[in-house]
C-alpha cells in the first residue's frame, strides 16, 4: 500500500507540474494577444462569456483570465457587466482539461507516445529564444500531464480491493453533500480543480468510486476554486473584490443546480445510451461541462441585475481612481501600467476641474 500511495501521489504531482509548466509556456506565448483579445471581443456579457471560455481553454488557467479581466475593469477598458461574462465563461473553459484527460489520457493512453515530447520541449526551452523557448515549456508540460495521468492510473489500480465505493459516503443527499465538501478540500490542497478532476476520473476508471460519487466530488472542486480566489481578493480593490465575490456566488449557484440535476442526468444517460455508464469517464466530463454551460446560459440574462447586486454588496469608495491601483495587478505588468496611466489621467482631469472651479469663484 505504501508503494501505491507514493505512486498515486507522484502521479498527481507530475500532473500538477505539467499543468504549471504548460500554463506558464502558454501565458508567455499569448500574453500580448490575451490583453487585446479580451478588450476587442468583449462587448457584452454574452461575448464576454465566449471570450472567457475560449481564452481559458487555450491558457488552461482561469486565474490568468480572471487577473487580466480585473485589470481591464480597473483600467476602465471594460465595464463590470462585461467582466462578469468573462468570469462566467472562464468556468466553462476549465472543463476542457477534463475532456483532454478522459479522451487522450485514459481512453487512448498516450503517455508512452508523448514521452519524446518532454525531451523535445526541454531542448526547445534550453536552446530556443523567447517564443521558441516558451513553446518548449508548453510542449514539455503537455507531455508531463499525461505521464502524471498514467502514474495516477497505475496507483489507482493498486487500490482495487482496498478502496471501493463503499469506502466513501453513500449515494444519499447527505452523502453527496459530504463528497462536495471533500471535493472542496481536495481543491484547496492541490490549488487546482483540474488536478482534482483528473484524480476523480482516474479513480472512477479504476472503480474505486462510483459515478455519482465522482460527480459530487467534481461539483465540490468547482466550488473549491472560488475559495482560493476569494482569499486572494481580500484587501484588494473594489473591482477585485467584486470579481472574487461574483465568482463565489456564481459557483455556489451552479453547484446547487448540479446537485439537483445529478440524479436526472444519471437516469437520462442510462436510458438514452444503454450501458452508457460503462463509459463513466465520458459521462463525468459531459456532466461537468453540462452544468457549467447551463449555469452560463441561466445567469447571462440576469447579468445587469447581478451587477447591481455586487455593486450593492461592495459599494464604490470615495476616491475610485486610487482604488484601482491594486497590488494584484503587478502579476500582469502591461495591465498594471495601463491602470496607472488611466489613473494619472483621471487625477489630472480632477485637478484641472478643481482649479477651474477656484478660478471661477475668484479665489
């Protein structure tokens, strides 16, 4: 059992490392285009949702998309309703990782074929410059992800006979709620919902958990990502806190919807696709994408009302210009510079207006 534990932990660690390396490479490749894309294609909450889903699917990081969005709102380049669309869409974009794991990692088992990619990526990073080096990071990270999945599968298969669905809370409402809490805890520990989803998929494939149990875990993992985001916004600007709290409220709403739809989904999958739950991994990622897509569809018509709610919960400060200079923006230097430039312009205009009023009063 000790060897199984180390193999499972090592597989999860390799998966996390692969995600970090790949995301870092992709961010370096797309940083210049990310800012332009968010500003150009976000004209409404609907277009914002499409843009958020697309950029997050490419970057494999909802946090990168969210930080950029907060920066644009702070700099006055996006309105808060537009930013809400991006945040909602980013949630949907993260589900792409689950499809990648289920189809390429578990079904096709490409880990051995992708091993040379790690060497290729490392060489490109060592001997390439700028874009080529960043491409090498992304390629190496992509390969590491599937090596990690392979190790996770091997570790989970070693748990057969030792861990079974009976080892987890029963498939009741209270049992599902406990699994949601467990999913939140897993995300807080790994700091990545993608890693949690990959673990749930491999455990489901190995038969150590049932489909409803895996689905409840995934729901909790979606909620878990908001805890980290909410903590990160503490002490931040008004727009940063509005963004973080919006993420929390939205994910809690989608989690409630997902829990209500779990039993109907299982019944529909079994009836529409006889023997469909033998393909558990595809069912799980379909459920994950499905409830996130439904959440976006249901919330977008109420984006304006949601905006007013957040503005009521987090009111504007007395001096809004200075509030936008949030330290969190330092992670994105280009956005931070834009925010500083806009703030200086607005402060200068305010001083001119104040001077003009003094002159008009003869002082």
